[in-house]
């Protein structure tokens, strides 16, 4: 496939003629002849009544196709690796399918569906699509450790020590900005939001959070950015007003023609957020742990991902304090990677993904049904050389937990159950 091991490249073409619109990802792009072949084999299959959605190369690489609105084709190709495991192959397929879905939604978020469906000028569309590259690159590079919403389609949360004061500030700020949609983002995760913000589709919340991270990384103190909601308003733009409160803390609202950016910045930001500065600093001090000090995790919990199945929200954490004795444990970055892989393992083999109803039938092989069971599994575990993994599902929650290899396997169930109970009791999550 001419891709480096583990690298991923995203290709975008017109569905009708196969004209390349952009490529993102791997530093060494695929040659035009290869891109044409990938498009050609898909078109050939369609002409024969075969829907080609995924294939695997001899070297362990993988290619996934998907056509959106009969207008745009997205292709994700990933390089293999020597000795690529079969289990990782299925995980890669799920990841690539989710990448295509998110990339299309990013394009709709920035440009609107009409611009993508009714293509009048291909060269102009190529130019317009450049404004999506920052978001798409964020999906490909996964720069933000601990932000898993791109995979889970659940909003990534930071649970603040004093949620009441921050919630009141968000509600008041949004109301005075003539908006019902407001959100406070700390370290790239949602710390508080208005009731109507939570009524947005889960994928929209995830993408808006990604956009906030991208805008915050640009270094601007404030901005007025037009956005389309891929599900709620794909053809009519809203204004996203974003303001930096402190380094790592941003607030935004979705609104109409009023207020002006300057009016909101000069008249509302100081009024509502200066009294909440201490609470913001306490929230920032929580850091990537994402859990308040009232939650004490046992030292044998390396990392966890907790999903609320009813609200489509999640909180994830990696413990940075490690025991000094014993064999070396996975690094923080490796723990995040293992957590993602275990989530895919659990949701493709045992637990249902919470966004199953929104997954298009075009995804084919990425099914959410539980195979080979006459019942719904409630727990699962996996033992590897690096760690032990345990999954727990209840009617309201899913918990994915990593523990050191030294923890006895029969203790994992108690460890997971107690961890879930401790977090819910302390935070009400």
C-alpha cells in the first residue's frame, strides 16, 4: 500500500467522476495511480451489484470505502505491520469506519451539506475544503490524549470539584447572549453546558468540542465562527462565539445574528466569569485526571473509561502516580492507546455500542450485534503482557478498566464494581 506501518491516509473524491478533492494523513501520499485504482475497484464492484466497503492487503494494511449523499466518496487506507494480529485488524476496521463518518460530519459542520451535495465547481470546492483540514487532521493525528469521543461518540467530560457555580455561570452567560446553547470546555473536555446543549446529537457535541480544541489551539482570545449542525441543521448556519477565559478554559455559545462578538466579549464575559475564576482554576487543577478530589481511585487502576449509556457522556482517566516496585508499567500514552483498543474489543464482541441506532447500514461489517451469545454479556476481561483489562456493563453504565498484570484475575470484577460505585457515589455521573 506504500504507507508506513500504522499510518493512516484519508482520501476524498467526487463519487460520480472520482476527481480527487483532498488527501490527508500520511506524510508520503499515495500516487495518483493508486488512488485511481482504489476508486476504480469500488466503481467496478458497484457496476456488478457488489457493495465494496472494506478489504485487507497481504501486508496487513486495510482500506475502507464509503459514499456519502451520492456525492462524496471517502477512502481510509492504513499501512499494516509485520506480524499484525487478527484482533487488531478488526479494531482497525472499526476505527477507520468511524474516521470516515466523523470526517464527513466535519465537512458538513464547516461547509454545510448543500455545498457538498450540489457540487457546481470542483475547483472551488477543493479550495473551500481547506477550512476543514484542521479538524480532519485532529481526527487523524489524535493529538489530544484522553479525548475518546471521536471513537465512542460520547461527549468527553471533566467532572469539576464545584459544578454548581460553573453551571450557573454557563446558564446565565448563554441566556444573556440570546442563546440556549452554551458550553464550558476545560482541557478540551466539557465541564458544564446548558440543557439544550445536551439535547444536540452526541456526534454534534463531540465535533463541536473538537472544533473548540482546534480554535483554542490557534491562540486567539475570541472568535465568531459559522457552523452547521450535521444532524440538527445541516443547511442553515449558526454562529459559534468562543471566548478564552484562562489558558485551557474556553466558553462558547451557539447563537443567531445577535449579540456581536465585541458586545458579548466586553459586556458579558467579565460579568459572568470573573466571579467564577476561583472555580475555574480549581477545575483546571483537576487536569487530565478529569475526576474531582472526592474520587479516590485504587492504586491498581491504571486507566479507565466510564460511559453513561443514558446521557451519552463519558469520563476517562489515567493515573500518573505509579508504584515504584515491580516490573515497569505501560506509559501514560500507551495506557490511552490500550484503553481505546480494549473499548473496541469490548464493543465489537460483547457490549453494544451506544450509538448503534445511528450507524448507517453502509458500514456493513462493523456490526453492533453480539455474536454467539443467547444473552447480553455484562462483563468481560482480557489478559495481555502489558496489563489486564476488565469491562463491566450495567443498564446505565459501561466501564472499561486497565490494571497491572500483577493483579489476580479473580479480583478484577470486584475492582471494577468498586471503582464504578465510588465514582457514581462521589459525582452522580
